[in-house]
């Protein structure tokens, strides 16, 4: 008989760490981070942005990662079940919103994974474009074909196959994907920094222009990028933590997750800045022209990665092998993150009493169908990325709320083990006050920017990048999940004891499997 989801565990601490790094290290590190760093750079360099980004690693990401690890290990259920058990049945629908956001991202993230697979195959078999026009034409031909839909199906199918085996399948996949990814990134970085002229790019990345820190947008981008980088507040780490052994330690793993992930981002930034400055500098372009290129997001945010990078690889010595390594790393990063998104949705459905095989197949089929419009339309992809990417700040606030309702000091005491690092009392106040305050301030600032700067039609819900489209889609999801709260609690009660008494029980009464 197969193990139930409530009794499955990662077989080792390293299996857990590699799997959680698989969540954190994704396309946001390799694809998004260098562009955001360049966008927020001053004339003197991007180092000041890195400072703000590291501030939010400590102020936002690591406290939330600790919260997710702790909630998952304590609740031993998916996001909705954990909210119900630990925070109370009345707020299970907020956990469902956290899961809904991650599921919505999964639907179009699989499309991105398909793009990485296509460019991996293209750089391996068909060569690289030697001009911007050829690179753009190749991208447009790809997007005008059925390849995006077919590869979206392939990547979703691969994810479903890996996740169908439960935590053991996830662990086996990440023990291959994550170490391979890290080795590839290191090799690519070594090659990049040995290019003539690459030192100028690396120096620019790490040189601070302190005047940029006076711009509120820099801080907003620093937080959102760190949330994207680490996976903090998505509910993904909470889901994997439900399978962790108690002796593996929450605090130590949380810190290693956040720091290890950001180190990969810095390596990716070093690689991209080094390559771009080396190739374009040799072609006679100025620093301003180089930064303009790096800031270019292009159609669906693809400018730097899928249009410019293939051309740059074509212009450098031994560029084709490096292109293959780059897109292989990107594909591995995309797949390892996609696995966690599929598992999150699957575990929620399993907690409702549905057989795991049926649940994971259902997640894959529905995720594929919902993702098809994003594979076919740039506007749809951009809209979904915009709406649900920003919603991660709400998700982070709801994770903090679950801790607050359970009791921050109580949770801190529950997770303490002799093998783990001690979590200071400061965390209690930080998760209770500072995390919600950050979410409120930054969401308020974002709404202001969305209404005044991001779009001329801020109140048009059919404008892809308006504040109104976010509020409409968030509102529909929140209202629908609130109305479904009673149904979800009844389904959860079929697989676990009634969550209401557990929410009010003492710490020692809660059903925690060692």
C-alpha cells in the first residue's frame, strides 16, 4: 500500500534542502534578476540596489521562509489544511487564496518552462542568430507556431509525472536537477568572467550609486524581486515542509534556503553582466546603450533572455557551448520550480479526500488548459504575470496572519529542537508587526504607481496592466473562496479531525508527527 500524504517524509535533510532550493532557484534568478538590477542601477552602478535587495532578504524573505517551514512542519497538511488546523477554520479561505495565487502562476510558468526547452533545443541543434533581426524573427516565428502550446503540455506533463510519485518522486528529481543546475551556473560564470572586458560589467553590478536609494521604486523592486527569488510567501515551502522530519530543523534550513538562493542570483547576475558588457563593449557600445539593452523586457518580458542573449552568445568565442549551458540551466530551474507549484495544488486536493493520482492528473490537465491562452497571447501572459505576481505580497501577509492567529511565540517554541539554531524572540514581533506593515505600505505604494504611472487606463479592468484588473481578479478569487469556505472545511474534516477544536488546542495537543 502506498504511503499517505500525511506520513510521507523527505529521506534526508539534503533531500529537503535541495528540493526547497528547487523552489527558490528558478527563472526569477537567471531571467529576471539581472534585468531588475540593471533597471534600478544608477550611473555609477547597481550595487545600491543589491543593498536594498539584501535588506529585504533579512526583513521580508527569511522571516516568511521561517514561518512557512514552521507552519508546514507543524500542520503536516497542504496550505488550506494548515490554515484551517493552525489558524482556525474561519480563515481557511485565506490559505486557499495563497494556494490559488501559486496555482495561477503555475499555469503560465509552465509556458515559460516550454520556452526554455525550445531555446535549449535550438541552441543545441540549429545554431544561434547572428543579428538582432534574425533573433527577433526567430522569436516571432516560434510564438506564431504551435510550439509554445506543445512545449507547455510537455513541461506540464513532465511535472505531473515527477510529482505523481509523491515526495519521493520530488526528492529524486531535485537531487538531479538542483546540483546539475548549480554546477552549470558555476561553469557558465567562470567562462563569463574570463571574457575580455567582462570585468567592467561585474564591477558595475557591485559598485553602489547611493543616490538611487532615494527612489521608492528601487525599494519596491527590491522586495518584489526578493519574493520572486526566494519563493517567500508563495505557500510552496509550507507544502514541502509538511514532509520534513522534525530533527531537520526549521531555522537553519530557512536561513540556508534564503542565503543559498540569493547567492545563485548573484552568480547569475555576474554571468549576465559580464557577458553583456564584454560583447557589447567590444562592439563599441557605451555603458548607457548597454544598460538600455539590459533593461529591455520585450514581448512577455523576454527581451534580454530569449532575444538578446542568443545573439550575444553567437558573437563571443565558444559562445554556442555556453548558450547550451545557459538554456539548460534555465530549463532545469524552470522545471524544479514547476514541480513545487504542481505539488502545492495536488496536496490541497489530496487533503480534500481525493486520490493522489487523480489529483495530480487533474491539476496537470486544468493547469495546461488555463495556461493555453498565455501560450498563445502576449497580452494574456503579461496580464497574468502582472496580476498574480503582485498578489504574492497579499499571500505573504496572509502567511503572517496564520502565524499571528496561532501565536508567534507559541510557534517559535513548538519548532525548537536541540539540533536547530535558536530562533530569537525578535522574530515574534517581526512576523506580527513588521511583515504586515511592509505588505500594507508596499501594496499601497504599488496601487499609487499603478494608478498614476504604470497605465493611463488605471480604472479599466480590461487593461492588461491596470490596477483595476488586479483588484477585479483578486476580488473574484477572494469572494469565491470565502463563499466556498464551508465546503472546504467539510472536505477537510473527512481526512483529518475537525480543525476547529485543533485551532484552540494547546501546543502539545496538536497532532504533530515527529
